[in-house]
C-alpha cells in the first residue's frame, strides 16, 4: 500500500487524479492528512510520500521528521519519499540552483523592513511557499521601482508571510512565445506531463490554440522525456523525491522556476480534441506506472 500524506485543505491534488485518470491505482493509494497521521499511534506498513512540504511550519517539520525516523526503524516501509528536513523550499532551491550554476537568476528574501538589492533587474515579487503567482504581473525594472513597490505592499498590508524578490529571466523564442515544461519525479521515475505555451512571461497555461508544430513539439516532449537525466540531478540537489518541476530552456540550459511537492497530478475532465485526449492518457498511464513502482507488493513481486 502507498500512503500519500498531505495537508487537509490540499488533498484535491491527488484525489482528482485517483477519481478520474488515475482510477487504475485508486485501490493502492491511501490519502492521509497530516493531522490524522500525527495523531495516529499505529504506523502502517507500506510506502509513504510526504507531500506539501512548502506549507509545513518549522515546528511541524520537526514532528514529521520524528515520525519519519519511526517509519524507518519499523523496517516495514520500503520507500519513504521527501525527507521533511532535506526538501528545499522555493527560496533555498532557487539560491542553491543559482550557486550551482544551473539557473541564471537568483532570489532574495524580503525583510519586514528595509531594502532588497538584487544583482540585476528586472525583478518581480511573490510569496515563497504558495503557488498563486507574482504580486503584480508588471516587472519591476530598477531599484527605485522595487523600493516603491515594497513600500506600497507594506503600506497596504499586501506582504504575505514569506515574500521573495526573484530576478526575471527571458526564455521566450524568436516569435515571443514562452514555453513552460513540467515533469514529475516519483521515486526513481521522471514523467514529463505537459508543455504550456503563452505570450506572457508568467505562464500558468496555454493561452491560445496551438499550431500543429507546437502540438507535435509537446508530444515529442512527453513521449521522449528528453531532459530526464538533468532533471533527476536537479531533484537530487533539491532533496526532493516526489514533486513536479516547472522549468523553461534558455539556449538549451534548464532554468527552474519551482518544484512543487504537492502539485495537481492531473486535472479531471476530457480535453476538447482527440490529440490532447491521447496525450493525456499517455501521461496518465506513465504516472500510474510510476506510482505502482512504489507499492511494496509490486516491488516484492519484481524481486521474486
């Protein structure tokens, strides 16, 4: 059995998948809230995914780390994913990737008072540990604009718990289109899921009908998994065994925007054209196979 641990208000991310495209593994996965997990006196045998680490407080992470040790010592848990003390949250991840020469942009914490002085501009401001996007979609072009923006955010009490300033990097192609790739790590597997294309720098979805060339490009991406090796290295650097990486390419170099440890696995519903239905089913099958590989019963069968 595979136990998927998650915060109570954010269990839709896996439930949507298990109720629709992932029904084939629904009987193998038990979704357990952290509240119930931490209150339970009995640790069940099986593999565990610790998801949603971004939203856990430091105090909560300490409690989860203690439970991780109990699971290890039980000898009944063949796979534990996302050690609570090792997972990099967004700010530490971006700093680590910049220092390693992988990303060409850096990020900076915003203090309660005072300035943030990035090495280069433009920049934008966003919350470090949520997935709601930048405070404003207009980029801040210089230090004066950043100072004014932060002053305004403080005055209007818009600053969230963990705001960060992030240097903008332009990954658009010659026609002005931005591509955002997304791929899961599920244990030993890298599974690419989609390539969004947009004419705006902050890419949350594809904003227009794709040409046949772009449809073919997305198919090639999910079918051939061209960045798998480099992505696995980045996940290892981040200390993340389960999650989805969002990234782009700049002159062939991966530029990582975030790794979400509790992403929506796959949205419900049927796409509006046959090609996208086929692609979605292809991805769903690969995701289910990766989740199955974590199940203790499958691992025992494979080694028999």
